[in-house]
C-alpha cells in the first residue's frame, strides 16, 4: 500500500532487493545494505532502473579476517573437540590424537580483495606461504597466483574462501576442488554458504577425503547438515 511513497530500501546479508521488489517500487532511488556482500540485491535491475546501491565494504574486514585465523587454529588444533573431550571426563583415558600446527602451512585464498588480503597478512605472521586465485592477477602483490581453483587447492594445505558470491562463484568449491585439497587439507569458508557444494563437502568429510573444515556460513542457513556434528 505504501509502494508509491518508498524511495529507499535498507537491507543486510539476508535481506535485500530482488527484481520483483524493485519493479514494485516506482519511486525507489537507493538500496543500502549494511553488510559487505551484495548478493541479495539485483544489481542488474538496479542499474536498469537507475537505482543507487551502497554497502559497507570496510566495516568488517578485520573481524572476518580475525575469524578466519580463529577457524584455522580451531580446526588444526581441534580446539572444539578438545573442549568436549575434557568436559566429558575423557582426559584420563589419554587417547586423544595429536593435532597439527598452523605455522608454515601453505595458504590458498579464493578472492584477494580486502578480506582476502587481510587474511593473507595475518597468515604471514605464522610464516605461511600465500597463494591465491581471483578473476585476474593482482599487480600489487608478490603472492603466487593460480589460474584455477583446482590448481590452487592442489598446492594448498588450507583453502580459504573470501570472494563475493556471484553466479560464477556459486559452488566454486565442488568435488573436484575438495579432492584436489585432499585428505590432509582444510577448507575455511568466511564467504557465503553457496560458495561450497555442501553435499559434496559433507561427503568428503564423512569419507575422509578432506581433513577438516571451518565454516562461518552454510548453504541453506539456518539449516546445518546433521552429519557435520
């Protein structure tokens, strides 16, 4: 009923403006998202209608990069498992398997934008060699560039997803990539859930074809596959 008077839409990572909504608001002038990603906004329709689009690309860069390092440490040192092990009184059994260190691990980053670069800078403090894949090679870095995600995964111990979600990057991590990462490899997703073919991820973890995963996002939030627990 208020469509004729609405001039702005404010969204976030879960709510934006699709083509139907934009068409239904004839006086819409701006779509503003207080998240970094714009995958919930139909950018093509906004351009067609002359609607401005804004987001907050720098607000969470440090927070997300910090979380990526936290997830890496949690997976490699099995921190969550250790906590459960001690809480259930199993420490006296002494049968907890040894964990592995972070220092020196080969880090592969999908998407070397603000967040990807911040992750790389933090990982360098752990003496980790850095490589990456993006739409094009970056001129301002000496990190190793790989033209394909499969090639990047094959040369990484830890693969970090830090790219924007687009039709091209949906399921950018599929079975082929997971198999290239291998049974000792670790996947870290701080991007968006649909970046990963979740069914293939679950299968790889259950079958032991992937060493571990640290996930901040899931494909069909708020649903989380039971097999991951």
